[in-house]
C-alpha cells in the first residue's frame, strides 16, 4: 500500500496542519444588495415621470408656486388620481433617497459605531417621513378649520 | 497617478465627475424632501398654518433656491437615465461620454425656459408692475 509504482517505500508524509480558521459568518448571505441596486433603477425610472411631472405642475404651469395654497391642495386631493400619484411619489422617493444615503454612509463613515448610528438615524427618519406623509394623504380633510 | 484599471468608467474624467454630481444632487434632494413632507403635513393642521409656510416658497430668495432645486432634480433624473442605459444597454458603457454631453445639452434646453417661467412672477413683482 505504501509503495510507489516502482515498489520503493514512500517517504513519510507529515500530518496536515489543522484547517485555517475562517471568520464565522453571523449573517446569512442574501441578495439584498442586488435587489437594492435593481430597485434604484426601477424606482428611478418611475420617479423621472412622477417628480418631473410634479415639479412642472407645481412650479411652472399656470403661474407656478404663486397659486399654491390650502385651496389648491384641497382641489387636487379631491381626485384619487393625484392622491395615488403623491403617495407613490412619496414612498418611492423616500426609499430611493434612503438607499442612496445608505450607500453614501457606507462609503464615507469609517468607524463601525458611526456607520451604525447614522444608518439608524436614517432609517428612523425614513420611517417617520413615510408614515407622516401617508397619514396626511389618507386622512386629508378639506373642511378642517 | 495609477492608471485606471480596465472595465471601470467611474474613475476620472466625465464618468467620475457625473458620479460626483449625481451624489451631491441626490443628497441635496433627499434633505429637501424631508423638509417638504413636513411643510406639506401642515395641511392636516390648519389651512392658515399651511398657507403661512407656503408663503416662504413665494419669497424671491427662496424662489431662486427653487430654481436650483429643479435644476438639481433635472440633472439627477437625466443622469439617472444615463446610468440605467449604461447598466442595461449593451452599448451603454461605450457611449457613456456622448450620453453625458447629450444630457447636458438637454439639461440646458429644459432649465433655461424653466428658470424663465419660475422667476417670471418674482421679477415682475420686484421690477415691474404686476401684482
């Protein structure tokens, strides 16, 4: 058994070293970054229409910002179309921006604690902005005094 | 300076500077969005508080800032389309530079009349006889 083809004894082979210890992976590998990347492109294309349309209506059409007031908002939000438009724009823009800032924090904040707390602040603010914004769109009352 | 490795268009020249501008405009727009959701939320408080805060948007100085905001959003939107084309169109990376110059031309074509209409009222109020 311990012979080579020509019948000579094989030199002793030392026991292999124990396998190198790898850092224990605490989190399961997911495709989160791929989906985040894809979301930026898909939401971005939708936001081109939603946001540029919004800016055109609010800032340029019929005298622009000068005509905006409570009555103007009440008139627009009487229509489910504009409420849907604004809700979709709010959620997509906030998520798109949050993911963008997450990338910026990951790029520039170096200390683990700084990264963690900046991202916590970001996620809490995103949650508050989406909650408050949707609450206002869903519960808008044109007869409020 | 080390030479840029093959296969990236994000180091140096147009590829990098458009990336820088995309990042800066993106962060600016994000912070404006935060303020804008808060000011719009005042419609749920009272018509007068909403109208009071909206009056700041009609101030000449803030009006000028709005032009800057629209210009930033427009750049971010056009450059975003360019990024999508670079990532998904097979010839996108090859034409990224030409697409950037096309984008800048489009941006100027849209920003010039946009600025005119956005500042029309402010200029007329400050220097003319409009209400």
